[in-house]
């Protein structure tokens, strides 16, 4: 993976840090010398990762759908005195593959809350902190499901992720005058434990066959994009939805 010396000592807050793409991002930013703040609802997972990494990793348990919990988490970060330079909103997902016709309101509301409401709450809390940085960055993780319709996904999830893409553009517009960039990345199906449990081997082969680059994504595909967007070289890139989906979005 590329080395970005400017990321050393920057303070990076990552939600969904306890598993999958978020955990991989934590490990990558830590290895670049950053201070990393791991936000996740699962205390044990983030405490284990922080312990495994070392002194620059800090686990903060929080439910990102809860406004009070989000504010407390950012206040806990304030107390550690490193500020916030980079905010990566990675927590998200869905539990059930359902059509619009079959989806119950509870599943709809929970999926919108985890993917869209939480992005709003966390970005809103991050903004005043990012304004104090001289290299402020917001990176929201969306999905190919919010960029185009591909077979059997969750309509609530796709709608929420499309909402996060547009929220990111508003953030780019509002925060540009403060030198803060806001971008999103849109992954394709990535073999994390959650996704492996949701889909069959047949699904994976079918999805890979629809990708111009001929394979599913791996976590490093997304983490490389995050590191680039966080780097000084991306200082003039804002409002972008970066398709880390092997060209699937064109099909
Ligand atoms: N894995 C994929 O195939 C894929 C594809 C496209 C987009 N994405 C997106 O990438 C992101 C990461 O996906 P993943 O599969 O790596 O995730 P994951 O399911 O492996 O991990 C998500 C983490 O978020 C945490 N979390 C869940 N609810 C939370 C809450 N309310 N508050 C705080 N933390 C909470 C979980 O404990 C878990 O550690 C998500 O936004 C997802 O929508 C993933």
C-alpha cells in the first residue's frame, strides 16, 4: 500500500471500526502513523483491535444512530487532545434482502437510521472539530447499491446510500470555504464476514461476472481510496463519489 507521510500524527475517526472495511481502514491509517479513534457499537471488538495496535489507537463504544451517544463519543475524542483531521463514516449495512413490496417498516427505518441518519449525525458532530484542522477530510462509505440498481439488494439500503452521496455533496459545498473536503466511496460486494453470511457462492460468482475487472472487491481496494482521499494530493478533490467497484457502476 502507498505511504503518505503527511498522514502521520493526523487524528482519524472511523465508525464501524470493529469489523470489515472499517477495521481494515483502522489498521491502514494506524500503520501510516495516524492516531485512530475506533467508534463502534461492539465494545469488545474495538477494544481488542486497539489493544492489538497500540498507544495511538483508542476504542470508543457508541451507537451512531443515537444523537446523544454520538456527541458523547466526540466529546471523549476532544478530551484526548489530538483534534479531528479525518472523519471516515464506514458503519452501515442491512440485514435482509427484501423487495419494496415485502419490506416491513421496521426494516426500512432501521436501515435508513444506520446508513443515512447516522451519517448525518456523525458528520454534523465532526464539522466543528474538522474546522480546527488544516487538512480536514470527510470520507463517507456508500455502496454500488446507492449508485445503480443491481439485482437483489435492499431498497432501503440503496435509497439510504444514494442519500449519503447527496449529503456528501452538500458537505463539500458547505465546507469548501473552510478547506475541508468531503467525498464518498462506493464499494462493490466485498467479502467481509457480514456479507459472506448474507449471500451464497452462486451470488458471488454471478456478481463477479458482471464486473468489468472480473472479481469481487477486497477491503484494500477501498482502504487505498480512503488513504488517497485523506492525503494532501487529494486536497482539491471534493464532492466526488469514487466508484471502488471495478467498473460495475457502468454496466
Ligand atoms: N461488505 C460489502 O460487500 C459492502 C459493499 C458495499 C458497501 N459496503 C459498505 O461498507 C461499509 C462497511 O461494510 P462492512 O461489510 O465492512 O461492515 P461490517 O458489517 O463488517 O461491519 C460494520 C461494523 O459497524 C458496526 N455497527 C453496526 N451498527 C452500528 C451502530 N449503530 N453504531 C456503531 N457501530 C455499528 C458493527 O458492530 C460492525 O463492527 C458499510 O457502510 C457498508 O454499507 C459494504
